[in-house]
């Protein structure tokens, strides 16, 4: 029989958005559970360092993640290792957040900050050589390709930034992009173009991951979209950064979303399901950065407090139990 645990708010995901939301719900004295299947940090754990976190000229991703977690715990947030399988709103308006171990976390409000999953190329050999040359995390696997030639597929911020990062290990990095210009921010592009180890392969798509007799990746077959000429890049690794798919499959029930499946919210970060809020990378928005994730989360957490007060629930008085600081809302 499933065990049910009761909280005032359940937060699904412990990336920057989830931990920031937990900080604010904790400051509002709401009993908060943060459910995360792995180590708290989210994409911060896949980022070597940040130079766009306000107030820090440079900070390591894992270090910022640790600070976020410590700060949220300081205000009473409870972090629970759990793999969430569904979030369901019952007839009385209570949410049941279920896990793969049969545990159920009941709460009148839920903030979903589950982020996204890397989109795969869907080409022959990609799955076969995953972990044997094909990777979706430069920080995790870059060191395995010292003095080797590798390819990065993509043209957004992640692809350009990670290609530059990978040159500290690789002898040469090919950036394969299907268009003739990047979507990445200008400062990231400038760094990439200034790096002598990087060669951009424009107007080209990856078509097949090739392997050798030892079961390891040995090359990447590519095709120029203008000429249809097929060639092979002599690389032993392929890092794929072509976007993320929002992890919204855990939400049981219909919710408003954009054509890409990202959750549409109102200005209070509430979804079309009353009491269900969203923040971070799975929300439909212009850009997905740590700064926007924590901004979403701040709004969502404060909105949850107001939502619960309107329902006559929630023990929060909006008072900082450790010492008042920041802005009042």
C-alpha cells in the first residue's frame, strides 16, 4: 500500500528553479518537499562555470548548485531523493505526486521545475554508440577525449559554449550546424570563432554515427544540405546539443502548452490547472538561463503562498524566521 506524506507545497525538480522556489516557500514558512531523482543542481551540474550569474565574475556550476541547496535547506526545505512518475489533481483540488517506489506526496499546490531531456538526433548509430563516443554532456565526458578529434552538433548557446569548452581536451572540434549562422549569443560566438581548435561545418547535418570493430565510435557521416554531398568526419566523439524536450510527461491531465510542448503559464507562473505552477526550462518563454529560471521560481513561490492564503491554507506569514532581508511583497 502506498504511503502518503502531506506537505503544503511539493516542488518537482531540484535545479536552479526548484531550489530557488524552495528558498522562497521556506521563507514563507510553508512545509516544502523538493523531489529530485539525483543530486540537486540540475543543469548546473553539467556546466563547468558561469560568467553570467549576477554578482559573480565566474563561478563553477557545482559550486553554485551547492550554494543554492544550502540556502534552501537553511529555510527548512526538505530534499527527498525520488523519481516522480505522475502529478495528479484530485477532485477536491489536492495534488498527489507519486513516485516509482509507491510513495505519494499530497499537497494543495505543486511547482513543477523538472526541466527537460536532451533531444537526440535520431540517426543510425546514435543509440548504439551512446556512451561509446556519443554524448550529451561535455562536462561529464569531455575528459575522455584528450588529444582526439570530436564533433559537436548544434548551433545554439549550449552547442557553441560546449564546443569551446571541449577544446581544453580535444585536439580539434568540428561544429556541425545545419544553417549558415548560429543562434547562439554574440559573446559566445566571438569566443568560438577566436578558438583555433574549432572548425565550423556550415549547412550540414549529421546522418550516421560510424563505429569500429571494438564497438567504439570511429566517424560521423554528414551531408551538406545545399549540395547533398556526403562526407565523413574522422572523429571519435560526437556531442549533441540540439535542444531539450520539456519533462512534462509526469503531469496527469491536459494543460495549456505551446507547439513545442512547453507549459504556458500566466504571469503568476500558474498553469491552466489551478494550483499547479511551473518554473524554469519547461515553461514557454524567450530564453532559458539560470537567471530566468530563478526569476520564474521566485514568482511561482510567492504566487503559491497567495494561492494557499486565498484557499485558507498554508501556515506562512511571509516572515523570514532567520532574519528579515530582501524585498517585501
